[in-house]
C-alpha cells in the first residue's frame, strides 16, 4: 500500500478517497507491501533479548553466521536496519525496538499455544510461577507430598522475580507476595505474615537473647534492597526497633549483614552468622525442627504483606490444576496453624 508523502505547502491539500490514490514523487522508493515472512523472527527476538549474536546462536543451536544471515534477511524484508552493530556490541535501532515490542509477546503466545496442545496430548502437567525464596523455602520442601499423591502429574516451577502476565504466559498458577490492595479480586489469600527475630541455637547459647537490648551483641541480617523497594520497608529492623525499643533506648547491632533474598538471610541465620528478622511463614518449619529458634516470641511484628494464589484463565478447566490448588490450600491452612494465624 502506498503511503502519503509530504506535499509542498504551496499546493492545495487534497484528501483522496483511498490512501492508494495518493501520488508518490518519482524520487521516493516504492515501499514494500508484501507480508513479512515469520521464519527469521525468532532469531531477531533472541538477538534483541541478549544483545549478543553468540548468546542468541547458542540458544537457537545455530552458528553466529546463520543467525546474522537471518537478521540481514529480515532487515531486507522490513526495508530498514533493525540492529545497530558496533565492533564489540549490538543494540536495537528505533525500528528494531518497535518490531520487538510486537514480536516478543506474539512468539510467547505461539509458544504457549504449542505447549498447551502438547500438554493436552501427553502427560498432565501444572506450571507455577513464583519467586525464588518462596519456591526454595516453602513450596519445594512440601512438593514431595503432592507428587506422592499424584504421580501422574508433572510439575514445572518458574522461579523469577519478574511478574508474569497470566493472560499470555503459559502458566497455570501464580504464587505472589503483595499487599491486598494490589491484588485482583479473584486472587486467593493463602496466609499473612508476622516478622520475628530468629537465630541458630549455638548463637543463642553464646549470646542469650531475652530482651530487645540483648540483640546488640549480635550481627543483624537484613535485605539489602528493603529501603529501595515499595512495601519491603515493612520488613526492616528499623521498623521492629521503632516498635519494641524503649523511648530512651538506642539499639544498634554489632554489625550488619545484607543479602538480596529471603532464603539467603535465613541461611546466614542458620549458620550462626547473626540474627535475622524473618518472615514467619518461611521459617515455620525451621522453628518446628529446632534448626532456628525464636528468642522473643512476644515481640512478633505484623506485616501488611500476604501470600496469594492466582489462577490462570484456563486453570480451572483442568482437573490437575484444581488438584494442585486444593493441595496448596491445605498446605496454607497448615502454615496458618503453625504460625498462629487466626
């Protein structure tokens, strides 16, 4: 289809009945009108995602020259460069950025549809998206019970901090951590949380903690990004100290230890490196078996954050997903009982 061109300001602007009626100046090249072949899209998406031809080639099991030829062919089809190539780097052109925004979700939907078809023809499976700390500290330790009860159902866990779009991703269930006002009405609350100081038995044997002031003899373990991330400031030692220290009392640790993830914080506490302000649902098992101890059980702190179950749009139509949801809700009830949540 011919597109309109700039007309001299002295000329009268005529609105034709159809864009094809617009004249094209002889000096302007004819624009391509045939559809773009889809064969090279995946190579372009991989290069655009990695900004690296070698990594894209490794992912696609191709040679770098093969990937380069596919990108060049796509650029010829589109009619403009999609990548800006430098000696040691590559970046998207403005046209490439526009094309990537269209291609990336389209390829994801195609892949999801193919996987869905394969699942319907093969074994039953359930795919779950959650974040790494919750997967390692709560979900995976309990998963063996579900597998024993349902040996015919395959489980796929995608542990990432990136929020997945349930409407387009090939995900049946999302397990999320958020304040209630940010969740959809369809989300199911699994349990809330309280924060409490925890430490290893041998640290407490060396430095008994019977009052908040005793915490000053140990290192305090905290999330390094707690003050930079929305809502996570609720999980900080400063909030706990503001709540439980005396008005004229200044409490400070022997030293600080900062980690990025909750499972790293708890691992440091398990090995006696300091006292962690831990999330009760994630350490309930460690407290129950004695690996960790709660020296100040009367000083728990309520958190506004909670743990949620979100079903994908097609999740309720499959019995295996319903079975996994029922199992999750049972496990959530046990966690609420273990943490004392009403």
